[in-house]
C-alpha cells in the first residue's frame, strides 16, 4: 500500500531517492563508506570493476548531493579521503535494508 503522508506535488519519493543514489555504483560507494572513511585507491580495491573515471564521476556527484565529504590533505603525493556526511549517514537504514534483502536474494537465487 503506497504511503501518502507526503506532498504528492513534490513528486514520487522513490524516484527522488533513486535520482540521488541510483545507478550501478553510488549505493555501493555509500555502502563502503557507511562504516569507515576510505581513500580513493581503497575504494578502487573494494570495487575492482569500477573504472578510475567512473569512480571519480560518482564521488563528485555524491559530493554535490552532500552525501559524501572529500577531505584533501596538503601533502605530496596528495592524500584524499572520502566519508559520509551527517546527511549521508541518514541513508544507513536504507543501505542496511538493501544489504539484508540482497543476502536473502542471493541465498534464494542460488538454491
């Protein structure tokens, strides 16, 4: 049953959510940043299928959405860390629910 405790004139809330965190990579990036701050190459290691260019693009978009914070340390070579903002942390229950559903789906589909 759809929830109607929001202003329908603002648009579909699911569509709004997916517009910000949808696509192949954004949810995965957010999931990995949920528990810890990671550097760019650490993200690449936990997501070996993503290209350098795509990771950069997705991180920039997540930064623009104010979900991810980018911290640059003034050293050579430059050190850059990514973490969830407090706003990004509000996605924790959403990402946890996706993880739980995914575990059950993988179990069911492998039987």
